[in-house]
C-alpha cells in the first residue's frame, strides 16, 4: 500500500513538472515579439531607431496589426543625419518633427522588395501644407533600391508578423520640391534649367517654406520644346526669358488635383500671366499661347508644396 502511494506521488510530481515546463515554453512563445518594433529591438544596429520610435510614441503603433512597410535607418544613418541638422542629439529634435520624419519611412501594407516598382509611393508623413495628402516617396530601381535620391536599401525583406522591414543606409528627410525634382531622373532637364547660369537661385526658393505648386515638365517635354523652337532651340532663349518660362510653371499654395476646376485660371510666379485648366477628356493646361499640355501625374506631395507632372513646357508671352 505504501509503495502504491509513493508511486502515485511520483506520478503527480512528474505531471506537475511537465505542466510547469509546458507553461514556461508557452510563456516564451507569448513573450516573443516578432512585430516590426520587436524585430527592431532585437537588432543592435537599429537601437537609435527604437529610441526615436519610443520618443515619438510610434513604437506601439508599429507593434499593432498593420500591416506596415518600414524603411529602417541604421544607427550610423541617424548619427550622420543629426550632423546635418541643428540638433545635437535625438532628444533635441522636436517630438512632432521627429514623428513626421519617422512616418516618412513608413508605407501602408506589406510591400516586399519584389513588389516595388520605379515611381512614387505614399508614406504616412504629413505636413502643414499637405493636409490629408501624405508625403510622396520616389522609388528608383535602376541600381538597387534608392529612395528619394539618397537612401539605399541595404537589407531587404526582414519579415515581421505585422509587415516587413527594409534596412536603409540614410535617414529619409521630409522631401521638398527640390528633393523630388532631383530624385526623379525624368526631371534632369528641368533641374538643369533651374540651376543654369544667370538664373535666380531656384533651388533656394523652392527649398523654402512655400507652399508651392509646381507643374513640372519631363525631359521629353524639353526635348519637344527644343524641336519646336528650331533652329535656335532652347539655347536660343535668353536667360531672362528662360526665367519667365520657369516662373510660369510655379503657383503659390499647395493646390491638389482634386481642387482644380474646368476653366480655372491659375496665377503663376510670372505675374500677371496665368494659364487655364481644362478637365474635359482628361486634365490639361492651355497656356497663353493656346498650346495644350497634358497633366500626366498629380499630387506628388512635398513638405513645402506639391508637384504635378506635365507633358509639355508651358510658354508665357515674352
């Protein structure tokens, strides 16, 4: 009888031990955090990102359901970025500014590297000028993955339970009109014109507070204009007149495509000259010379304004 009692006690202890071990294993599984925030915390090279997310009160957001895609700057990227700002440390960056910078690295949805295409995507960042139109990010796949002309993806497709992380080598600052003009290789002719000898400092102007609305002609638009102005081409246009042409593509304000109306007369920096919006049969612009340009892309949101892409260079009167 005593032996039977001992046997029952042993069995009970074994069962209790097994239950305890099982519970410990379950606790380990519960404690494992495979969210974007959790994976960032487990990566020693993303420690400053974690600090920034915590300070901006975004750490819990990126532990949420999502899904999110995060382009995650390394510690070295943050150190280098701070050197370009007035802020000595991360704690010196105003919390609201820091939050928008971080949100500029976040895209809704689970976007793996194989899902990326060259062109614009929307981040979750906003600004006083953009309202509900979130910031645009330009993705360039010509050689690796480059974002806004600066940050390169160094490690792709770190899969999280609520999305995906792509590690990048630079902090992606809030883009200005100039940022997006220089990041997109389809605007090299426009950038060349804006920075040409004798021109006003358009880079400084369009990097300012604004807001500005820029109707940006593509490289093909400038090629067509060169042919249109033959035999002298664009080279035959005086510096003063080229300045007028460039000013004629810029309006004040953050004017989104949805707010444009049929027949609307748009005032430009080339005062008092305006151009006309035509919406029937697709969005177009008629300049003062009755030349028609298609609006081929809209609402490329910057921190200080917005860009709409046009297929033809607009010409004012000289």
